[in-house]
C-alpha cells in the first residue's frame, strides 16, 4: 500500500475510533470527560504512525464529527479544546531540551486551553452568578488533570513504542 493510501485509511479509522470512544461518554455520563481525553490517544497514534499533518487531520475530523453527531457537546468541546489538541502541543513542548522549561511550557499551554474551556462555558453554556469561586476549583482540578493526563500520555506512548514500533524495525 502506498504512503498516501495508508495515511488516508489509517486517519479515517483513527477518526472513527475517536468518535466511538467519545460516544461512550454519551452512553455513560460519568465517563464524559474521560472519553474526551481517551479519544486523544487516536491523535497520538496518528502522530507516531503517520505525521503531524495526519494527526491534525484526525484531530479536526474527530472534533467536527463529535460536535456534529454527539448529543453531549461538552465531550466534543473538551476534546476540541483540550483532549485532542494537547497531545500535539505536548510533542512540541517536549522538544525543548531543558526539562523544567519543557514542563513549564506544557503547564502554560494546559492553562491556556483550560481558560478557553472556562470562557466557552461561561459565555456559551452556563451563566453562573459566582464564576470566580467556581473557576478557582476548575483551575485546581484542571491542573491536577493536566499532570495526570500528561503522565498517562507519556506512559502510553512509551508502552506503544515498546510493543509496536520496536517490532517493525
């Protein structure tokens, strides 16, 4: 199979897988945010197996399909503005040689993404009377989730390379 056909086929399968994973969040509402983050692993596989442009394509197609097809738009919004884009941004931040600076950049990127989600929630989803108190808790929880998600991504990427990429060579 030539490279272009492989890219198109695998991108389509990964996009479909991401939407299916996110649909589990609609079925079991307790998994809604977890499903958005888990769907981000489809973007990771596209980055590893294909390239950056394919990963961006999987991210964009999955986000549009999730927003269009899924009844719970919060899952799609979380994927579009965090779970799907963060793995791509993480790869750029980890190219920084200084580990401390790399972590600081990932933390800044994560908080920018979290701010976008909070802003969207405040102005388009929920109109609350006490946004400041709520936002503090969201930032605290969001930063905890950032560290957990980043570590989980690193462990899964490492395991993926050990199990699948090393055998191909």
